[in-house]
């Protein structure tokens, strides 16, 4: 079997052939003869040339490699050197090797595998040896291949390698070979393919510069182990204009981390990573170091890459995130009922996290939690790095998944909800204000937890059979009187018609009132703070609103002491209203409109002169959005004013709703607030405020993509993100003004210049999008502009094909080509 085939680096008429049994041959293509051959006693895995062609290096199945001098002598040559790098004990095979020369005279030896079989046979390693230094880079996923970036000029006397590029099964890793210690290079935007799955998202628009700079500084201190070299792989030049504002996308992950991404432009860029793990006692000690192995240990292993194959405690998963961009307060809630309140600190600190327990069942008898246990908090002071540092932990009991979260930084309050109820916590005085149990007496399913589903399956089957019996009874009652034969025939015909209708339109249904005994009626879906008229029309006060899965809306009037007495007097709360929607559909959104029918501003937004003060003279309105309809009530009487039902025939249900500001493309100072709505069919709609008139509707997400629909998050300016895989986002826009257009210029050249430390390859900036480029003195004509997102326009494809064929010379002689690529999103569709 032929294991390797390598062309001579200087003479294309010579080919190096390596056979599995250990025979290595240099073959002359012109003379059809063997120039020289070598015999190895070990099974061959791979071979490589030295740059000048005077030396051949082979690697073998026993973990050894050998060097062979190339001469015109027909007798087989003896190896100059033969060694087992990680011997003397049996080693795994070295599957690939590179021998690279430098101007200093000491070569680089880079090889894959060769680890001691007994102790490290399961490691995925690539070793680098140079000038007495040796490191085995240990990857957490299988290494597919590697290449070394060297001097680009083929006539150069030395390789002078500057970077090692490794393609692993889960990620792409670049290692700087010119900096002492060979540090990894920070990826510009890449994440490992199967990094910890994203469990929730939170978008914040128009971040203040001070908060942005503090986040960037905290993130830069997390990246000190990276090289200063820029990413050496050039993906082209972005032609998109500079973003008009700074946007953040926060993603919560299964492993208890929150990642802060710069979502201002086309590419998401990781700014900062927050981990909540060190607050709790888990199997992994946060003081453990990946590189805990001493310098004298053998083999000299070093962990590299960001992919973590070990699944952490599932209770650490982040479920809800809420960030106040003005105060720097952050609330993070997880799978085991944990709610953390954090604040931004530019210095590292060591302090204890205060713990408070919130019993949502309020010691009611007859309830027993069958799900997972709570996470145990770490006692005593905990060391935190610069960035967001938790100062209080609210633990819900039972420790069910936190399903809703709201933070009001001006009042220093955080509200949280689970499938059992909701509570309010004062994080300034660090004490609980109240808890409210929303559990229905018949709702035992909410107490089983996410890990117990046996009884729920039986219950759902039982309910299905009951519905079938009820439908049969009701159909018998509606049968017409007549001869038995006619009645039977009519019944059979009606049944056939019903089956056909079900097959033709499986999503058709009517909006029907739901039973209060349905499971998860107490599940708290949404929480909302508002300063509005709750008790009477003469005085407004702070309030907390909560909506449940059973169509119930609770309103609590709050009394927040003034600033001078804020630490002395407690926050008071009293239930003022309770609204029960007749159809009992889950409440997915609550919003209060001021006297001008404008949504109330965010906390501290008016104080920072970034929003007009709400109109408190006219009457306020309450908008309650359920899965099946929008309904407006007047405040404080809570009388129904108008409503909008979703189309019953199509079976639409609201999955996400958010207020978005739609700015005019023509008038800079004009904009309107409307609702951005996502349904279970994957449709995105805009509904006007306050009249609830449907404006536009687009098909955005495939209706079969349940996880994509569930993960969608809207921005404040009419854009949106949703997951197309556990670690990939798709972006769309409903606004004609706020667009992120991925336009770029790709330079198709034969070779790239080598970047120096701290500077990447030269990029042609400032050129026109359709302008050509000059290379080697030849005039280039403009490359085609590809404006369609999927490139399925036959006319464009033919133009590209003809351009490429016209520029193609003989085999291997491609001319430099510059092409502008991109597409424009306008109102949700590609142009």
C-alpha cells in the first residue's frame, strides 16, 4: 500500500513514494526510473521533504522517525538519525511529520502522535521540538490534520515557520511559533463546533461607552495567555460601514457560563466570558489548572483549544439573563432555581456571596418535589476575577427551572418566577420582599421536575382518551334522526370527511377555553415592572406584574422608600389586581402604555436623558399578550378596551413578543413603537400600537424548527436572532433602517504574505467594491458582484463562471481575482 506521495520541493520531475512496509523511493518521472531508495525496518506512516530536497524524514508505526540523506547512489542509504521521541516504552504511531529549517540553523520538528501507548495512548497530541524546547499540545478532540505556515517565497532558502494550524474535529487552533512559549492565537470570531450548548439569549442595544470599555478591559484580562499575533488566515476585507452603535448579545450556556458578544456588526466577536461555577460546590474545583503538570513532567503536555468535552452538572445551565446597561447590574438565573445578582467590578476581589432562600410553596402541605436537588453554594469567601461579580444568591425552593426574570436597577429589585410561583427580592437591603405561590392543587406535574416524566405520559394518554370519548359522545348527540342505514352512512361519510380535512389542514383548530386543571397552569411566563396607575387615577406607584401559563395576570403595588431612607425602610408589596383571561391561554407578554400610548421607558433611561419622560397626565393602558390574542385594558379600572385574535384557522400561537422602535429611513427624527411578534409557525409579524392593527407578516423560520423558534430573541430596533444549531445564530431584520449587511471583498490570490507579530496580512482598504486589483504588473478586470444570498440566480452564476473561465490560463495558473460578496436584508427578505 502507498502511504505517502510527495513532489520534490524544487524539482517537479521527482516524486517521493512511501510504501507501508517501509520502502521509500525517489522516482524520476521523465526517465521513469528509481533515483534512490531507502529501507526502514518499521511500518511507514508518512514522509516529508526538507525544503532544499537534500533530506527526507519518515515517521513510523512504532512512534519513531528517521532522517535519510538523498544521493544519486543506487544503494540503499542508512538513516542519519532514528529516534523514538517518547520512548523507550512502546509508543503510538507518528502519523504525520514536518521538518522545517530556520535561519538560525536549528530546525523545527513537528509531528502528530507518538505518545506512550500505556499512559497517554488516548491523547490527541501534536508535538513541537526546537532548540531544546519540546511541547506536546494536547487537544480535547481528534486531530484531523495540521499544516505549518512558512515563508511564502518558494525560492527562499529557509522555511522560517511562524504558525502551526491544527484542524481538530471540533475546532481550528493556531499556535504562534515565533513567540517564546508558543502561545495560541486568539480566534477572531470562531467558537468550537460543539461548545457548551446555548440555553438562552439576551440582547441589549446601544450600550454606553463606559460600560463597553469596562467589559472590553475585563475580557482582555481573560486573554493574556494568547499571542499578540493576529489571526493569520485572511478571510477578506469587510465593506460594511462602521456600526452606528454598540450592541451586546449575551448567551447563557449549559455549563453555567454567560458569554458577552459584540453584535454591532456582521461578525459576532467575543468580548468577555462570565462563569457562575465558582459560586457553587461542583465536581471540578475552580482552582484546578489545565496546565497543572510540572515543567519536569514527561511527556510535556499542554492543553490547547476551547472545546470542553466533559459535560458539567446540568443544574448549572443558565436559563434567564437580564442586564441593565446604565447601572451595570446583571441578574442570571439557572436550571436549579438559582438566581444570582452581580455587579461590575474592575478589580479582582474575594468575598462571600450572601445566600437567601425563597420558599415558593410557602410550606403548603401535600406537595413533594421529585426533581433534582439544589446546588450547594460554596461557603466562605470566593475569589472572583475582574468583571461581573455575584454578591447575592437567591435560591428558589423547590429548585425548579427559573422561567422568568426581571430586574429594576432604579428600585434595586429583582423578580423571578418558576413553575410554582414568583417572588420579589430587594438586592440593596438583600432581603426578600414577598413570594406568591401560583401552583394549582391538581397540578402535580409541576412538582415532578424535568427528570421525572413517567406520570406525565400516563396523564397525557389518559387526557387524550377522555377527549376522544367526549368527542364521540358529542358527535352521537348531533347525529340526525332517520333510518339506521342512512344514519350509519351519514356518520361514515362525516368521519371520512373529517379525516380528509385533518390530513389536508393538520394545523387548523379553534381557540377554545382551556381547563383550569391543565398541567403547568401556575408556570410563570413573564414578569414586568411598571410605574403606573394601579389603585386609582390620581396616584401612580411602582408595580410588579406577573403572567402565568393558565392565563392569569397578578399585579402587585409596591412601596419603594425614597433614596435617603432606602436602606432603613423595607420595600412593601401588596396584591392589587388579578386578571383571569377567559380562554386561559398562556400569558407571554405584559406592557404598560403611557398617556401618549407610548411604552414606558426602561429604568434609568429618563435619568440619563436618553428617553422622554412618560406622560403621566392621561390614562394608562395595559396590554396583555397571550399565546392566542392581544388585549388592551384601561388602567386603573382594568376594563377591556380592544383586542386582536390571531387567525384561528391557521393555528397560530404567539411564541415571542417584544416592543421595537421602527425608525424612518427618510426622516431622522421620526420613529414609531410597534410590536414584533413571532408565532409557532415561524412567521414574524409587526402589530401596531396602540390600535393592534397587523402591519406586515413574513415567513422567517421553518415551522418544523421548534428549537429555532424557541430560541428567537428580538432587539430593540426590530432585528432578531435565532439558533440554527446549538452554537450558530441566524440574524434577520424587520426594519428598513437598521440593517446589518454582510458585504465583503475576497481576494483570490495564489499566495499570501507572512504576517508579523501584532500585524496581519495587508488588506486592500478603501478601494471601490467593483474595482479590480493589480498583481505582478498585470491589469485585472473587475470581479463580479454577487448580490444574492444563496447564489441561485442563474444569470449571476453564468457571469461568475464566464469570468473565471476567461481568466484561467494553463493548469495551476490562476490569476488574482477580487470579488465583492454580500446580500441585503430588507424587511426580512433578501434583495
